[in-house]
C-alpha cells in the first residue's frame, strides 16, 4: 500500500494496525515521527536491540529528547543480561495494540527486525512458554552434566528435533527439553501445529507500509550514519 503521510491517517479505520517496514537508514523513523505528529498514532518499536536499556551505541536508538517528544513502546524495557523471546514480544505487542485502540489511537509498528515482523504477520507455532521451575531444572542439569547429556536425552524423546539440531546448539536443545518436560509433547509436534498470527485477528485491519529507497542512496545514508556514530563516540 502506498500513501503520503498526509493522506494515510484519513484512510485508516479505527481498528487499524500499521507496520512500517524498511531497511536501516531508509528514513522510516522520520516518517514515523511525521505520522505521530498527526495525532492519530502511537509508536511501538519492532527492534530487537532497542529493547535493552543502556545499549545506546551502534543501535541507532532514538535520543532521550526524541523519546520524550515521540514516545515508543518496547524501548528500554529490559537489562542486557535478561532474555526476551519472540513469543514475549508478540504477547507484548498484542497487549499494546489493544491499549492503543482503547486510547483511540492506531498502533504504528516501526523498526527493522524482520524476525519480529514475521512472527506478527506469519505467526508462531503454539509452543507454550517455559515454566520458570522447569527452566531452572534443565539449566541445572546442563551445568552438572553438559549439553551433550541433554542432547542424548532429546534423542530418546524427540528424534526429529535430535536429527535437526546441531549437538552444540545449546539454546534450542535446552528449549526442546524444557518443552517436553513441561508438556510431555515433543517440540517437533508443537511446531507442526498451525501457526497463530496477530495479523489474522478478524477484528483488526492490518496494513504493511514499506519504504524501499534506491540502493545507492541507501548505501550512502548508511555510510553517513556510521560516520555520525563514530563522531559521537
């Protein structure tokens, strides 16, 4: 869909959700701010780096002044040592979309993390979140007996995942064992179930707005941004 920033707000229904997708340094942030200034939108960050507090170097995070003028949901929400899954992101976005609509605003999702957008638009397998106690048990097991013990166990309860995963893939092996211990269902079975996507909500109108600049112009902009980052330390 293609609209100018002036006409876009007037063409959208109150139950709309807008995804502003574009490469880094393409100007999507400026466009998002322009749309925010119309008074119809709230900004939700779709960026896997901006979620972390204090990670302000090399992430192109909006400045404190910008964030005060243009508030973003899902910026500076966790510490760098904390984990934040794609499923948690999707859950947070679902909650924020409802809040925006209750406030009479249209959620404007802006960022460059395509993994997050794919989760929103294409959906995730309905694998349940890990229980904290199960996660702790599996982590203790890994520490005491190494990841190879978990990998061998995975071979006995989920041969499909065992075949698919590398023996050193600690994160995915651990997750697969957690899911089985929690549900008694192999994660490969969960992953075969139909995906669930927020964008399929029949009560919402989802729109994708793409900014696709010419590649030479974009490469020049990226070089300029890198120079600015170096100059700012």
